[in-house]
């Protein structure tokens, strides 16, 4: 990461900082991962332990802003089991394969570095 990239991120944070709702049930990703690892050993919660919710909304909560068509009933949150399992993996980072030189992983990394270089150049042109 170049100096320009870090500087640009700081400016972006200061200019557009606004508190937003967090859809995660945990305040830190490490705590959420630790809970997920401990909960993945068994599908049913042990006696005395509360069930770990995957979503941030309780069942039958009205989801404001999801229904934008007139005359339609309000959209309610469903229980976590009603959603497909792939939904809970969407926010996990993608794993880039390390398949050696000339492989798909190297191409992805080079493309990402090239995009960042172009962004840095364009940012410096505006200064």
C-alpha cells in the first residue's frame, strides 16, 4: 500500500464519516469468528448457552426501506433457518489461490496492483 493510498483513505474517512447501522451481531470480527468457530462444532446449542443469531434482526421485525413498491405488504424478517446457507458467507473475504507464477492468483494480484497504481496516478493528477 502506497503512501498516497493511505492518505486518500484517511481523507475519505474524514469527509464522509457518518454513523451507520451495523448488520453484524458482534462488535468485532475476531469475536464474531470465535463465536462462529465454537458454534460450528454442533448445530444445536448446548443447554445453558443461548443460540447464536446470524442476523441482526429478530424474527418478524419490519424491515424498513426494503419494500419500495406502493400497495405491497410490509417485508418481515424471517428466522435464520429460512434463509439459504450461502447468504451468511457473502461478506467473508474471497480466498485467492496461490498456484504459483503465471497462475490465476498471480493474475488477480497483478490486476489489483495495476488498478491501485492507476487510482494513485489519477489522484495525483487532481492535486
